[in-house]
C-alpha cells in the first residue's frame, strides 16, 4: 500500500502495465469494521480513463450513507496489477488517483498527461513533452490539445509526474497556459 496523505495525494503505481490492464476488484469506504462496499459507486463516480487512471475525492456524498458517523473515513481500493492484487487507501475529502504505467524516480519526469473532464479524457503526453524539453508555452484549449474529448464541458490538463521518488499530479484549467514553470510550487 502506498499512501501519500501528507501531500493530500494518494497514488498507486503499476509499472509495466499497458493501458487497459488496471482493473478494479473492489472498493470499501468507512472506518475500521464500519465500512460499506462501494465498488459500484466508485466505478460510477471516479473520473479518468478506465485502465489508465481513475481519480476520486471520497466523501459521504458519493459513498453514503455514512458508515461511521463522526469518524474519519478512508476509501480503500483493491485492483489488479498484471494479475497481482494491490491496494491503495485514500483519506476522506482528499484527492486520490489509481494509475497504470507510472513508476516513481528521483529525477523530475512527466509520466503521462491527459486532457478532458470527468470520464471523458484523451492522452496528450506526446504534446506536453516537447513543451517541457523546449521550454515553450502551450495554451490549454481544444485547438492545441483537441479534438475536444468532452464537448460543452470545462476541461483540464491533468499531468502525472514523478520527482523525489514520489508520484505527483498537476491540474491546469482550460484557457490557461502550461509550461515548465507550471511545476513550480506557489
């Protein structure tokens, strides 16, 4: 289990998988032995690209009724990684991601990038890497990252990267700019 709650970001990485090999086995929400099986709700509410990455911010809204009133809860997701079962725990109200094809390293490296919203995303890693390499600016919109994966919806650029042996993420709203400076802590 890999929990990075200090950065309000939890991630599990499955090295060596190809897209489509990340499969959710079950999801449970609660505290201690007061838990609900929320597998169907997780699959319904999680955004992202099935098989590549799924995101969620667990709360009673998505996974109610509240199984442990007045207690801090955890979403525990069990998934298969090339046949091996793995688990990630995401604290209540914190952003979490379950991702395939990412492996942490000490050096800064963009692992994958996606453009879209909710459950409608397209991979745009190949468009992001030259921006970083050449230290240029990319306008986040359907012209530069299209075709539009989520018509009539507000979109974001979602970048999964590694640095200091941690998997991290960056969200950049549509109609703004992306550059290497986007990774600077503000």
